[in-house]
């Protein structure tokens, strides 16, 4: 397994969001869990996609697992 790419820094909130996406949760489920609005989840998702150079949830989930962005 790879380690996170150099320079990639995710905030705790972004890591929580990635954890939810990897777990297969919907935006609504993530929003409820993190006590955010759905639009906030979408905004944070966009930021994380940009930071990780991915285009969608599937690519992000694969990237997160491959680079060990989250821990169990």
C-alpha cells in the first residue's frame, strides 16, 4: 500500500467525509452524521476531489484506500 502523497493535507472534517464516502454513505447520511447541511457536504466533497485530483466518489474511495487516507 502507498502512503498519502507528499503535500496532501486533509482537515479532520475532510477525513470524516472521506470515511463516509468509503463506507458507501449518501450525502444525506454523511450530512446527518457530521451535523452539516447536504450542500456543505457537496462543497467539502468538491474541495477533497480537487485536493486528491479525482473526479467522483468512486475515484475518491479508491484513492483513499490506495493511499491510506483513513484509518479504521
